[in-house]
């Protein structure tokens, strides 16, 4: 992404506006814009990662809950253990999502 892609067109911030600045000011402005671009890219990747992690955790919790329900009907004496395992996984997955930044 070039510096010009991030700057509004048709305004004093366009490339034409940049050329009116001194070379030092142009260089500093471009560095600042590039820093903003880097932060935006990292923020987007962070959100994509958080969404992927949440989606995966939801799929796993759903599958484990379905298995838990099935096992309760097949072997009801293990109900407390099944719930403990699924609840533990769910809490761990939630904690991992909260820590993701």
C-alpha cells in the first residue's frame, strides 16, 4: 500500500499537497503514514486471528457438548466427569481468546 492510497484524494493531503511540503516534511509524513499502515495491518491480522480462534473454539465446544450429551445417555454414571471435562475445555478456550491480542 503506497502512502498515496491512504491519503484522501482531492484535498490538501493528496500527493499534490505532499509535494508542497519541504523534502524533510514529506519524508516525515510518509514515515508516519507507513507507521499507521503497519499498525492497521497488525490490527486486522489480530482480529482475523481472534475470529479464527473463537470460531474453532465454538466448533470444539459444540462437538464436545454433543459428545457429552451422547455419553450421558450411554453411560450415565460418568455425567459429572463428562461435564467437568467439557466445562474445563470451555473455560480454557475462553481464557485463550481473552488473552489473544
